[in-house]
C-alpha cells in the first residue's frame, strides 16, 4: 500500500543540522524541567491508603469516581479487586490518617445509599513511600535494561554507527515525553512507564526499517554519496512510515479520548510518543549516523566479513 503515487524527492539530510539543533534544545529543556520541577508522581510511587469496599451490586466505576470527586477525593484511583462488586480505592494520605480516611470513604457511599445499597468496608491499609520508591527504581531499571538490550541488538545487526544513531533516536522520544509530563505536571504513574517502553519499541521499529533500506541502497547505489543514499532510502520508506504512524496515532488518540481516566496518562504518552517517534526515525537517527562518519566502505566491509564467516562455517 502506497500513500504517494510518485516517489518523493525531499532533501531531508540538507536540513539535518536544523532538526538536530531543535531536538537538542528540546532534550536540554526536558531535562532541565525534570531536574528543577520534577514529576507529579502518582500513588503508585508516593504511597497512600488502600480502601477495599464491597457492594451488593456491581457499581459503575465512572459513577464511583464522580461520587468521590464530589466528596473532595478527586485524586482517588478506583479499580476492581477480585470480583466486580469489590473495589479498591487508593488515596494520597499520611500514616496517621489511615483509619479516618477509610471511615470517611465508607460514609460517602452510605450517604448515597440509594445508588450504593449495602456497601461494606472490608479493609484499610497504608502503603508507605518505600514501596513506591521500589516500584520507581524497578521501572527505571526496566528502561535501562531495554536500552542496553536494544543497543546490543542493533549493534549486532547493523554497523555500530547505525546502532548509535538508532539508540539516540530511541532515547530522544521518552525524554521528550517525560519533559512534557514535567512541564504539565500531569500524574506520572506505572502506566506511563509502560507507555515509555512501548514508545521505545515503536521508535526502534521505525528506525530499523529505514536503516534496512539505507543498508540495501548503500550496496546498490555505488555512484551516489552517503547523504544522497540516505535521502533516497528515507523517501522510499516515507509512505510506509506515514501510513503506519497515522494508524498508530489514531489508535492512541482513541484511547486518549475514550479510554477514561484510568489510562489517561498511558494514552497521553502514546499520542506524544508516536509523533516524536516518527520524527526521530527520520530526522535524528540518520543524521547521527552521518555525523559519526558513516561511509559506504563500513557497510560493505561488514557485509564482506559476514559473508566470509558464513563461508568458513560452511567449509567446517
């Protein structure tokens, strides 16, 4: 499926310094805001009180959240626990408020007994910030391990200059997403970390497709220089990139508009990540590889070494 009936001839590489400069400024700004202002961590990371309620009939989660918001608990996180009639409510609190908060939450639903008949308080527990700190550290460790694993994978599959360009583009995207959350002070939860991992995978997939075409064209287009080959490869894959990104963006946008408050942070991160991921695969990964001095000889030498190793293995 092709979006453009004719092959495009956009000179992306001649503008590479402009885009790299813009990306560099955005990364520095994101890191600065993150270090100065920090993130608005959710209850997953800060700790709080867990209140488990049992209802006589299955409640609508949206109605439960509205009831809590009207009672002054607008930051409450509501989710099913066990069966459909059991709900787990998480709130930001300090240790001394645990029992009082549980009773307040029960009173809120008892006062609306017409909508929530027979509600019962099952348990009230306080989860300290140590658990949240552990979750945060594990989430950051997951991001680090993914980065190292991808660097190894791309380094084995491509020439190392390609690998560095791909990893720089992959890190570019989650940094900008984190910067957005730091600027807007939206709640940063475990679902956002999950979205960051998805974004990194999506960005790398896009970049690998472009790099594959570049590698093929570097072997085939012997009369063109590396910059020209890069432009040819990006234009050849541009239709595929735009179609894939548009479809993914529409799915993320649907989650953002209709997914509800539970996955709002996840969907927001995905919407931004798809846009910056598409941008980085074109305007960041390739310019970095070119800046590192990638030449046709590097790709051909790697191809020759790979073919020689295969022949030696066949003789053995």
